[in-house]
C-alpha cells in the first residue's frame, strides 16, 4: 500500500493494528498483516525486515550539522561516548500517542546530536508499544544511521503473565530481549539493562544472563538500573569476573531527588561505571510547565500513573518558582538550569530526558551552551532546596 504523502502514511499506520492482543504485545504493527501466530520468531523477524519498508516512506535525511553542538561524555571507564542529553521513550510513544509527533521528536533529537535512545520492554502504554513505535520509525528513517545510534532496552518490571514475565531470572531476561528485538526490528541493542534488582534471584544468575546476552551478540554492553550502592558493587564484581564489565547504571537524579549523592556516585566512580540519570526534570516539575496551573496536555494533566496532580503541590511549585527566578537571571529556563545542575557532576555521563514535543528537545539542547554554575549560584540552589 504505497502512500503519497507522509501525513497520510502516519495516520494510516495505527489503523493497521488489528485486535490481536498477544501478538500486539510482541510485534511491530505491520507484522499483523501476516499470518504471524504460527510463524517462528526468526521468520517473523525476517518477514518484518523484508516487508516493513513500503509502509512508511523514507524522506528523512539527518542534518549535516548534527554533531556541531553536542558534547559527548565517556561512559565510565569504557570506550563508549554518549551525548550529554539522551532521549527516553517511557512516555509519549504509546499506542494512543500520534505517531507523527513521536517521529518528529525522534528526528529532531537525532538532528541535534542526540544519538542515544532509551527504551524498555514495558514502555507504552500498553507494554511493548514504545518499542513497536520506535521500530516502525527506525525502520523508515534511521536504519541507514544504525551505526551512529546507541539504542538501549531493559527488562525487570511486569511484562507478561506468569512467573517468567518479570524480575531478574535468566529465563525472563533472555526471552524479554528476544521479544524487544523483534518489536524494534533490530539485530542487537547497544545496551541491555536489568531494570531493577530482584530480591529473590541470585545476583549471579541475573548477571550471568547479562553476560550471556552480550556473548550471544544480542547486546554490545550491559547495565543495571535502580540498584543500591551495595548491589551495584557486587554486580560490578560478578560482571567483571565474567568478562563483561558493567557499562552504565541508570538511577533517578534531579534537584528534588538526590539519593545518588548518598553513596551510589562514589561506587560508580570506583567501579568505573557510567551514570545516565532518569527523570532529570522530575517528570516536568523542574520546568515552567506547572507554574501557571496544570495544563490538560501535560503529564500530570493527563492524570497518568506516574505524575499525579497531587504531586504538583505548593512545596514543589514554591521551589520551582525560586529556581526559575535564578535561571532567568542566568538567561536560562528552569528546565535548562535543571540539566546544567546535573551535568556539574563529572561522574554523570548523560541526562536522560523525556519529551512530549520537539520544541522541548530544542530548548534543552540550547541550554547545553550556557556557562557552568558558579559557587554562589550552587549555594543559592542549595538554599532553595532546603
Ligand atoms: P523528565 O524528568 O525529563 O520528564 C520529561 C517530561 O518533562 C516531558 O514529558 C515533558 O512533560 C516535560 N518537559 C521536558 N522538557 C521540557 C521543557 N523543555 N519544558 C517544559 N517541560 C518539559 O524525564 P522522564 O521522567 O520522562 O524520564 C526520562 C527517561 O528516563 C524515560 O523516558 C526513560 O527512558 C527513563 N526512565 C527510566 C526509569 C528506570 O527505572 N530506569 C524510570 C523512569 C524513566 P509533558 O509531557 O507534560 O510535556
């Protein structure tokens, strides 16, 4: 079915999805036109790669200037450089989100030097949807740029029913990555994470599965997320002994949540592990988004599970107002200041942002060229946060 303009293609894409709930979780939407249920994973992937291209015309040429204004930082003591800002697809890439907008966010990011895109098996909603959306756009726009991209995914949270659909067993992690690769139409991911520590599975099993995944060629590097300092040190020891060093830790870090300063950053430095921090804008609270009320199209306004209207309270807003005033004196926005503040820490490799529109990416990218915070500005921030 050829489309003659992109808008028509974009709006038609989601209508290709029939109601096949189990397959829908697994497969890129355009696979539904095939007899998928009896096919093996490999033949599904082969058919996907050979048949997907006609559904979305490729009209994207990345900007030649894309590397001009993006500082790259080394991930721990590895050979991998990552952009100071990376894009996460946790929100805004689900089945209900317009694919034209998702596409413009991805294209604008790449045009501005954001080479790193972060996913997880369960991002959506529904679970798996963000990987499918990404796969669709990747196949149309980014396939020829694959070697300029660092794509990550994770497994750890609830993904499918039964005892093998979450946590940290070898059974779950390996099956989940196989599913993620099919949804995204990739041969391998650059980074595969254990998304959260499993209190019941031996760390040796979880780390052994990560090592196996690298050796089987399905990921180039591995990481961990939401692990405590002690769990991180032990995981790092096991992985190093196996010959697959831990590349990255992915914790939450922002002006409102500084738990990583209580030991984790120190462990990461000692172990030579990079640190890519999620929710650097506290899901939007550290921006000017909520200073005049809760917009209906915002994360809190959409009454999501993760940023509730009650989180937009006077305490958070009072601090955000003071910080916004400081940012304004520097000529920055609050969102830009929040990123500058995180990147003051040399152990931080990347700030992993989310965005509901391309202009938010542009704003954060522009913020990278501002000077570092002075000692007195840092003190003023400490006072705002008391
Ligand atoms: P942020 O703290 O960056 O929040 C992103 C939200 O802030 C956007 O959706 C947007 O909200 C708002 N925003 C962004 N830029 C601007 C701007 N310039 N001006 C005003 N508002 C802005 O990060 P997320 O919480 O989205 O997390 C980022 C990524 O981190 C995820 O996508 C995921 O990859 C990863 N992550 C990992 C977790 C883990 O357990 N490992 C857990 C959570 C996230 P709005 O939609 O209202 O416009």
